């Protein structure tokens, strides 16, 4: 019994039409998924999540105080709370 060698061209048709159909299917899938997420975020999630307390006491407890940074000399760059450079 002779074993036929594996040829990719026979297994998968890689023509331009096939690639175009795959890309089109992917874009349609992403569009439907995006629309479904938008519907979930606007209709379903507000009714299932806990509502934010709007009482004055609750808002006063959630206030965070932003203290000014130290006034030392700094030469460099600050990214996402990290300082890269030289400071005194």
C-alpha cells in the first residue's frame, strides 16, 4: 500500500477568494460581537450591577486627598507614577 505525501495545497485551498471570505467572516463576527457587547453594557449591566450610593456621607467618605509632591529637584521623566531620572 503506497502512502501519499502530504501536500498543503491539496489540504487547504489558499486562493485569494478563500482568504477574502475568511477576513469577511472575521469582520462580521467582530461586528456582531461588538453590537452584542454594546447592548449588554447599556441594557443588561445597569440593571444587574449595584447602584452607586449618592448620599452625601458616602461621597464624602470616598474623597481621596491628593497631597502635593515633594518640592525636591528632579530631572527626568515620570511615567505611570514611576520616576526615571535624577533627583535630589
